[in-house]
C-alpha cells in the first residue's frame, strides 16, 4: 500500500494500467486497493499543484501561527476544527513549539488576510495570540519543484 500511495502522490493522474504494471498487480487489484484507501479515509482527495505565480491573479498566502488556550474536555481539537471551517483557511495543523496551530490562509490582498486575522481569528475566545508570515515565493510544494533548472554560472578559475 505504501508504494501505491507514493505513486499516487507523485502523479494522481497516472493510469490504473500503469499502476498495475509498476506494482505487479492486476488493474482490478489496484482499483480495489484505491477504493479501500478512499473508503477508509486514507486518501482524502486528489488535487493539482498549482504555480500561482504563472497565473494572472493576485493571491496572498499567509502562514498564521496561533497560540490558544485548550478547552477542557476538547483540548485543541474543537477550536482547530472551528478555525478550519473558515473559507479562507486552506490548511490547519497542530504543531509543536511556541505556538499551537499553524493556519494557512489565502486571500486576494494583504488587507483581506489582515481582516481575517483581526475580525475572525483573533475574536475567538480561546485565541491568545497570532503571528502572521506571508509567502513570498514557492520553491517546492508537495514534492513538486517550482524552480527552473538554471545552469550554474561559475567563473573559471585559472592559475
């Protein structure tokens, strides 16, 4: 199953026939394994990795570190689930370190992201503090490199 998942993560559009050939299985066996992984919630969906810099649209991505007071009986889970339901939230993670959650937010401008933080996120009673960082450039996302292959321009060193 691990190899199947790795292959799907590398290219979710690969044909079932190619997967079967690579895994030494029948197409029916591959279909059954994928169906089982989807049913069990191991595979949550399939997405394209998009290079937003190549699109002609203004998208601002922010990584917001959030420090919260855990709820009695619910810990961080209920608060994280509440935050994750906002339309602006792309991802939400429980993390170690000085903050409790890492929330990835997308908006059309810095002002829109700032408005989300001040009007929605910071107003949640359990939220103690936030720190917002903005994505400036993407070099690699979900295993896909975003940098063009640039030849090294080294100066020739002569004796």
